[in-house]
C-alpha cells in the first residue's frame, strides 16, 4: 500500500538498473478500488476484501526486490530499512488516526469512545490485527459498531512483515555467503519454506478458528512470501516481456483477481486455500511483467489508473474512517452521500500524498530535528496520549454511571415507582409512558448498559466457542430441595437475573447449562469450523444425560435460532429445527420434569444495531431505537415445537408483551434500557421482570408454589 517506487532489476551481471513498473501502480489501483467498492457497496463486489491480499503480494515482491539488491549485512542496515518505512508510512497514518479521533469526539456517541480509543492505540502501534483477533471475533461482540480504525488491521500485518523480513533476508544472505552459494537460490529456498509453512498453517487455522485466522500475521505470511518468491527468481522477474505467453499469463492473473472479487463473499472461510486464487493471480501478473500490446498493461498503466495507484495508500487510509464517521453527521446516508464521501476520500488522499507523505519524507531526509526516530517516538507517544484520553474519559463516564440503583431511583422520581420499566406497559400506568421521547436519566445509562450483563458471564457459566464447546460448565446457585435447570444459549442466560430472585424466594437450587450461540437441539448448525459444529451438535445429548442423572423438578429453556442448519439456508431451517426441538423436549419430559419454554425475546438487531449506541446517539428521539413488532419478533422454532406438543407438562412463558406495545417493540421502556447490545436483555431490565415472570410460571404450573415449599 506504499507510494510508487522503482524496482531494482539487473540488466547485466553485476550491473543494477532502476526499472519503474507502471503495472504495479495499476495493480495497486485495482487492489484499493475493489476494497473501497466492497466497503461502500458490498453487494456490488462481495469479494472485494481480496484487494488486501493483492497488496500483501505486491509488498512482498517490492520489499524483497529491494532487500536482495541491497541486502542488510549489519544491524545498522536493518535499522535504516525500518526508518525508511517510518518516513514513507507513518506521517500519513498518524494524520488519519488523529483526524479520526477528532471525528469520534465530535460525532460518535460516548458509548463507543472507550473501545475506539483502544483501537486507535492499537493502530498507532500497529497491533490492530491482534486486537481484533482477540476481542472482536467473540459472538458477544457481533453487535459492536465497526470503528474508524478497523482497517488498520492489514496495515498492522504489513508493518509486522516489514519488521521481521529484513532480518530473515539478511540471515539467508549470510548463509549463502558462508556456504559459498549464489544469494537468490538460497533466498528462494528459504522463502519457499516460509511460504509452505505459513500456507499450511493458514489452511489449518482457517478451518479451526476462521475469525482469528483472518487477522493473524502467521496465516497471512505466505501471501507476502508469494510476492517475495517472484522477486527471488532474479532478473527475469523484473525484465519487461512483450511475447504472447507473457500477455496470456497477465490476462490469466487478472482474471484470477477479478473472479475472486466477484465470486467470493464474507461467509467463506478465508484466507486459507481460497486465498490462493487472488494471491496466485497477483504473483502471475508480477512475474509476467507483460508489455505486449494485447496484455492488461494498457489498462493497468493508463494515467487514470496510475493516478489511483499513486494515491492508493492515502485512499486506503481515508476511505474507511470517512465511511464510518460521515453517517453520524447525516440523517440518511444515501447514494449521494456515499458518492460525496468517496469524492472527499480522493481529495483528502491527493492532499495527503502531496502535502504530508512527500513533504514529511523529504523533511526527515534533510532535517536533523525532525528525524525518523524522533518522529516515530514523539508522534506515537502523542497519539497514544490523545487516544488514551478517550479511553480514560469514557472510563470515567462509565464509572459515574455504574450506580444503577441510583439511576433507577431517579427514574422512579420522574415516572413514579408504578411506571418504571415493564410496569410502564401495564394498565395501572399511563398508556404509552414507556415510549416517551426522552428521559433525563436512564437506568442503566447507555455507557454503563454494555456492561450490565447477568452474572453468569462473570461466573464463566458458558460453554464457549473459543474452546469449541469442549468445556461444559454447570453453575449452581442455592441448595434447596426443588431442583431447577436453566438450559439454552445466551437467550436463556439473559433470564438468570429474573430467575435468581425467584429461586431465592422459593428455596430452589438452580443449575445452569449454557452454551454460546449454539441452539440446543442436537442438530449440526452452520458454525465456522468443524470442531464447533460437532461440539454444538453433541451438547444436547450431554445435557440430556445430565438431566437424567440429576432428576430435576423443572427445566427452563430458551434459545435464539441465530444459525441455519448445516446444508440449509436460514429460512429452510425453521421446520427441521422445530422437529429437532420437539424430540429434545420429549427427551427432557421423559426425565419426569416439568419443562418450561421461555419464548425468544424481541430482536432489535432486525432493524438497528446496538441499542445503547442508538440511545446515546438519539437521547431525545428514543423512538429511533424502537422497531415494528413484525420485524423484531424472531423466528422461534423452540416455542413452536412446545406449543404444538399437547403435553400437559410442557409449558410456554412469553414475556414479549413487556418489550412490545401496540405493534412496536422498544429499546427503552419506562426509563429502563432494555438491551445491552442488539439482542440481549440488560441485567437491570431482566431483573425488573422477575415478579411478572414468577406469576406466569405459577399460572402455568399450579403446583409450583407447593413444590417450592416442600
């Protein structure tokens, strides 16, 4: 993604000549173009993310070409190489991070500041890919708004490559000298080994944990190595070729890139073996270096494409934060706004390339005061301080808002204690108070709501995706004689704050059998790895065996059907899932327990993103954080199976009338913020439903109170 630079080629043994390759600038333009189109209009180019892979191959080729022409022989040489990267890359990236932070402060809701401040720090120090790999592939993070710094993951991967690669090439050159061999064959052998190991690991990791694999430097290293191998082929890899074979190779390479961009999509396991197509296509184009009149050279080398290639680094830097932040400033981010944002991207990129990239590089070459090491230290420290300020300020806001009990008291003073939370939707309260356009105080406040989760998360009660569901914790609360089990995914776990007080009042022992994302019906579901698919499918039989051994009096269950069944589309999965749930429920009824299905709750994610973010952005227009009941009430094959059963020990409790009112479901009800993300009830709101939930249980199971007393 760097600016244009000549390539050192060999015109004769021992004689070096700089050869400018316009086709590489064209490749850069192609790469940034497909990425930008994918980000702005993903349906137009569903595989546009492969532009990043094209960049990686180009970087591997260019840097290795330079290092083999002038190999590092001393530590000082490696240091100089690193400082050249600082001069070329950091002025523009630091500027974009700083302006993006200003945009966050002016436009984004406070609920995002803490996370985005951390991501700004990760981007400043180029470990954003690892930050995303460890924090943003979790199921519970799927509602998190994309940050203006998210695209720095690929730049971080590239910088990590630049950090290590000169050392590896230097070692290979030293080995060649010690063995008395030619440099390029030894380098090619070493690079090929790295290519093979990294590719093998990429294939394995993409199958085992694709979320982490997407961002990992180790699963991407082979893409840089592919370009490096082309460079290590020697003079032939750099010399222009006008023969027909080179033209054919160039067209095949271009076709591979185009096919990838048009046919790949975000649901595919990537990078892994799939990335071989765009990587091979780019490598073939670089190797062909065709100047034949019928080759893609005429397209890749024209002035317009060259212009985009010259500014590709700045375009990549600017397009994403503008795409993320501009919608916060406009009411409806329609096609005209999108095109205007794209035009602004080009303008800012040209100005950045001319006034920042070029001038700062020259300044650091000539000035003793503004040297590359000082710029690196001072610039990164300054950005870290600014970004850290966002994190600290957000932390203070969260801390000030964490006294939820005090917030509830303020809400009660505003509305009266009989109209707080779900009580706002009862006959005893004024109709419609739950959907007032604004409240002076909410409980919890939006910045605190994201942390207002049931204690089963802090108690590590979930069988989780990272370990492929191999760990199956059972958390136990209370020691009463009336034994109750709560089973399901996170949409079962969200009811724990309502159930815990009931258990205490009725002297229950309450055990949880919770699993992330997976619907507990014994079916193979479309998770992102074979191990997770198997672990999810096996969980139901494990739970059933536990229920037989424990002899529970009552089993409570709920599940969100967020995944389709293996081999089926989502809409096609409803009936088969209902049938599987019916079989599962029958197995649980066979244990002698009363079984209660809790209907799945209204799903804000159908029309909006994170509810706390929405509320923070629209404090005086809370109706924007509501949605039609027809869209928010989810597909619920578990409830359908229970309602069609006819077994008098199988019951359904539906609490959605405390989330939806007169055809509309709400994110804020009676001054309480109902969701901590796009899907799950806050601890506060779930707890406020406890007495209503208990009453409905008693209505469903007449023997509940007697059983608890015994």
